[in-house]
C-alpha cells in the first residue's frame, strides 16, 4: 500500500511552480538555472552522472534543450569537446525545439540528431529527438520508424510511448467511442509487455485521455459525451487497474512519475471518484502538467486548480 500522502503546504507557494517541465527533479532545476546563464559545466556533470538511465537522460536533455539560448551554450560545449555525445545530443534536441517553434529548419535538426546518434549508438535520446520532430513534420511511416529505434534501445521508454499513444489516438476520429480502436490495443500491449513495476502500466489511461482529446475537439465536450467516454466498462477497468498499480508500486523514483499522476488524477475526476483523485493530487503537489488539463481546449492552469479544489473540497 502507498504511505499516507504528505501535507499539501501553502497553495500560493505550490502554485508558483505549476507546469515546470523539470517536474520533481531538483538537481535538474538547479543545473538548468546555471545552464541558462551559460555555465554548462554543471550540465555536463549532470548528464555524465545520469549515465544509461535512459528515461532520466531523455527527461533531462529535453528540459535543458528547451531553455533560452540552449543552442548557443550547447554549441560552445561541443566546440570545447568535439567528441562529446552529451553535448551533441543536447545541441540536437535544442535544434528540434527550435524547429518546433518555427525558428529553425527541420532538416538541420534531423541531421543533428543523426550525428548525435552516431556518437553513442546505444542512446535512445537522439531518436527521441527525431520522434518529437516527426510528430510534427514527418510522415506516419517516419514516426513509427523512429519509435522503433527508441524502443530497440530502451523497451520501456516512457516519453516515446506517450508520444506514440498521442499519435495513434488521432487516427480514424470518425470511429468515435470504438472500444477496439488501435490506440487501446497498443497501450494494452505495451503495458502487458513491460515488467510489473513499469510505469507503462498506466499507459491505457493515457490512451483513454488522448482519445478523449481527439473526440472532444471534434464533437464537443458536453457532459453526456464525457460521461459516455469515462464511465464505460473499458474505462472503468483501465482506471481501476492503473490506480491499483499505483497503490502497489508508486514509482516515485521515475523522472516522469508526475506525468502519469496528472493523467490518473484527471481520469479519476472524469470517472466521478474525487476521493481517489484527492490522494493523487496530494502526490502531485506543485508538479502539474499541461496535458491532460488542457484537453481538449482548456486553460490548463485554471482547469488544474479547479479540478484540485473539487477533489480536495476547497472550492
């Protein structure tokens, strides 16, 4: 069983940190502050120390790559250490986010990721960069190929599986509430293929939320439609299994743990189980994530605060 949740503390202090992509990685938060100021030595030490913890490495590189002037500082680091796979990977992912913001060329980002991949072939992170890039600019075939490259290097890659679920959920929107939609099959397969303590056990909940995003954006988010999506037999089974997994395993050590907890809290509220959602909000603390609180077209900050207040009875 999960231990009792810690006290929430002052809401004002907690809310100031909402939506920080670093989540609960305090070391990353400190290093990011220095990296933003051009002091890349700490970033170097952080990534060296992360080693082949691939989920943590991907999380840290993605967060650092989104910082202001990440390209300039990563390039300076690479000039100082031309054979550094860490510097090349960070520079490549910074190029990816520059392209995603419409300020860089996707082809240049693609080439940078492939150069980084050649320096450390076992690392899935450059392929994660290519997956992020092809999510927006590539074909479905390219996206699937890049996912396979990530999974070949780390079968349980958390971020990559979330991206694949989001992509699959967008297929065939005309099928509506079809319980046999391929996104559900994929999520169930990935969860079943993973060890018992793997956070991918929550992936079927992610699939249900991503499909809700797609359907609500097309058909509207009326109370009746939402109830039909979240109160069906499949949804109930998925949510019960995921919540039971959390009670037994609660992978606090995983760098993207709060992503799963946000999706699970959102789903529990949609299911109409505020007491279970409240336990999850205690664990989430200040580490809210924009998805799924923005689904389908909401202000995530307002939606998260309203949901938390509803669950905790502080509205």
